[in-house]
């Protein structure tokens, strides 16, 4: 029997994210530049294993991608490493639909690509 992957919906998150929650965005660079969650940490999915030491081990990780596929893979990996990680259901698409704040590296209007 497989264990269910920890997952949360954007509507379950408070408007102001808790200080001890680290948002880990596992999308590619171009997706990140177009729009991301304020104060998120960006590590593309394929780099997560090599960059594991960059993640705090005393905080819960909210893992996000565009729609939830890549972030569920990262969440499963992080859980296997003993990290407290939870997947954001619907990813950045759900975040944007909920009109949650985002920023873009270019200073332009943030969007999910």
C-alpha cells in the first residue's frame, strides 16, 4: 500500500504565509522569471537532489510547480529524505486563480507560463 503524498490546496493557506513555511518552486528558469511567489526559493526539479543542502531542514516546505506534477515528484523525494514537505495542489495555476500575490523578475506584471 502506498502512502498518500502530503498535499494542500491554496484555499487552505492563510493570506500571509507562516514564517516557518518555505516555498520551494521547482519550475524552470523561464517559468520562474515570468512570475513566482514572493520570497520563494527557486531550485528546478532536476537540481533538487544536488542542492538539497540549500533547503532548511527545520522548516516545512511548500513545493510548487505549474500545475502540481513536478512538485509532487519533488515532494515525494523530499519526504523520502526525511524532510517535511507538502505539495501545492494545482500549483502556480491555482495560486494565480486564487489571486494570490506574485512577482516577476523583470518588474513586469507577473504571470504563470
